[in-house]
C-alpha cells in the first residue's frame, strides 16, 4: 500500500478519507483500511499508554 491509497483520519473534522491530501496538516495515517482509520484516536491512545508504561518501567 502506498500512502497515496491509504486511509486517513482528520482530527479537525473527525472524518475519514482515502488518498493523500498535501494541504491536510491535521490527518493521521495512512491506515490500511477505513475501519482502522476510524479507530485512529483509539490506536493513538493505546500506543501512548504502552509508551508511558515502558517509560515507567525504564525509570523504575
């Protein structure tokens, strides 16, 4: 999958779209499919939690 045909989540509008948009600074992606792009914020939260837990383990 190239980034030209990936799916993106627009954080400013809450919408999901396909394809690259050079003027879109508020997009997360690319994701492999629409359903995954719709979960972008959930995925980011999961990754942040895992990174925070890893930091806590490293610092202890």
